[in-house]
C-alpha cells in the first residue's frame, strides 16, 4: 500500500468513527483556547524564571559576594558556599516546566530537547540581567526593611546576613588610621533591633589607606575561619575573623 493510500485509509477511518460517535470532534475554539492558555502559562513561567534569575544577580551584587571570586581559592570556596543555590534550583524547576510545556507544540518534537533547554536558559538569563538593571529589587529591598513586603521579605533580609564565621566581614568604615581602620559591622537592616559592633581591621599591604574613606561600605575577607575562634569577639577582639584581613573590596564609594 502506497503512502498516499495509507493516509486516505486513515482519514476515512477517522471520519467514519466521527460519524458513528466513537470519536468526538472538538470545536476549533477548544484548540485556540488551549494554545492561548499554554502560551499564557509559558509566559508566566519565563517571567518567573527571569525574576528569580534577576534576584540572584541582585543578591550577589548587593551583598558584594560576587567580589569573592577575585579573592583567590579561599574566596571562590566561600562564594560557592554562600551562593543562593535554593533559588537557582527553583529557577531550573521553572525552566524544566516551561520546556515540558513547549513540547506540547509541534515544533517541540522537531527541535532537540537540549536546544530548547539552552534557549530557555539564555532567555531567562538575559531577561533576568535586564530586570536586575531596573530599580525593582532595590525598591522591594526598601519595602522589606520597612516590613511592608509580605512573603518575599525573608529573601531580601538574608542578603545582608552576617558571614563572620566564614571569614567574610561587611560593614561601614568608621575611621581610618595609618595601618588599620575601624569597621562598623551591620546587616544593613534599619530595624531598631539591629545590633552594630565596631572592630579594628588591619589594612592589607596592597591597599593604600587613602583609598578608604569614612562612610564607605566595604567587604573584607579575613584569614581562614579555622585560624580564629569566632565565638568571642567582644572579650577577644583578635578572634574577630577579619582581625587578619587579606582582601578588601570597596562596595559603595563616597562620591565627592
């Protein structure tokens, strides 16, 4: 039997079953609505994935943790430890759901799954990068500080969590001397309950004291955490993990 004859036979069988009621013919509106609904959900999934990606970018930038990658192997190890893996996993889940959704279209069967996955990831990363350049997350962070952001507030509050036990110290320069400076350590949350402490931090040899200005927000990477007892800062200041600073990154310069 030729291919054309086989197609005609299948068509006749389908039409006959429709006439007898064995197969119910769905109206065209059903398929149109299904496509619209699928596209709507797909757009929501892509938008959600882009928002999560943009939050990851914002979190790494705002916390200063991205600069850890330039602090040698110790910095890279701490960066990997502090990276928001949970948000990345959630983002990938949205990507997989969107990929599964797109397979319902005819082109989804003709394009390799890997190509679809890579395309969605690239689209999510690009859109996330664009969103991170807008003031959206900064505004949400301010709302979180004022306790006016429901549900998502903890995610923004954790951006400025203390990581002293990992040797990462973040704070504001309170004063600068010849070889040391005073670091006021705060989580940047404007709550009345926020506790602030000031510690003396040595200035590394590759940093000129003139580069540090009072009021600057800086990130300091101290010596390896296992070299200090980080449980008794108040009674033993030398136990402060950044009492032996190895790297300093200025996060927020003072504009003249």
